[in-house]
């Protein structure tokens, strides 16, 4: 399998695990977690565009309109959602965060062809091995020296991210792709803003402003138009 998919599997690991998390984590250094979760909701729109181009899924003008509406919602979220004045840096970090759902869209469309030929668990496992190898580029001696002093909470968090948020979630994602069109599977990302905004309010005490709610409604409405059957 690895020889037959010599470039696709490393690409999946690089884009879906490494680059996705780099852009999301980097963006969230300046973008609120709730806002980032709403930006992630653009994933189905990006997936639809790529599915039309590369998977031959049917183009519809209603879906093109949905894309435009979704980006209007994104503008409202970025411009007014935080409830404070927006700086040029804020725009830059919002754009960095947008690269995360773009990476996930590429990951979804690329993985669709693979799970048609190989079991989802095998595709996930091999691509994650490559992701781990790529991640070694970020390991520094100073980081290794800090590991023994890190608290237990850190390791439980890493375990949670590794097993549930990565391995389990990726297997479920590819299993769905095996049975459903890529555009429809991406629609489940609608649940991300609901959980993201709720947990950001509960755990991080981030404000939920009227502009954030309005922008979220516009964005999710646009993405719904993109994926509506």
C-alpha cells in the first residue's frame, strides 16, 4: 500500500495533521477560540469547491451563492465579533486560521480517493505515522529537557488530543468518507461552532457578542446553502 500510494499518504499526514494544527494553533494565539471554531465552519465550503474541481461533483449556482454568503458571515465575525477594535495583526491571524479549514478540505478530498481503495483504519494509521515523522522537525533539545518537569495535566491533554481528537476522529471521518460524498461528510463540521463557542464561553470566559452571533448565523447559513441537497 505504501509503495502504491507513495506520495498521497505522506501528503495526507502533512496536510491533515501537521499543517492543519500549525495554522489553527498559530491563529489562535491571537484569535479567540470561539471565533476560530466559526472560521473552521468554512471547511464544507472549501471542500465543496475542491470536490467540484477534483472529484467531479456537480456545480450549482445556489451553492456558489452560499459560498459568497459564508464569506460575508466570516467578515462580520472577524471585523466585529470580538467586540473590540480590529487591528491589521488581527486580520493576518484570522487569515492564518482560515488556512486550517482549507487544509482540512484538501485532506478530505484527497482521502476520498484513498478510502475507496483501502480500509479507513489503514489509511489513518499510515498517514498518522507520516505526520509523526514530519512533526519531528519541530523537536528541539530545549523542549526535550523540559519534558520531565511537565505536570500530569499536560500529559493527559496530549493523550486526549492524540487518541480521541486525532486517531478516533480521523478513523470516523474516513469511515464516513467511504460511504458518503465528500461534500456531505464535510457538513458535519457545522457542529464545530456550536461546541467551540459553548466551550470557549464556559472554559475560557470568552464573550459572545451580538456581532459574533449574527456573523455565525450568516456564515453557517451560507455553508448550509453550499451543502443543502
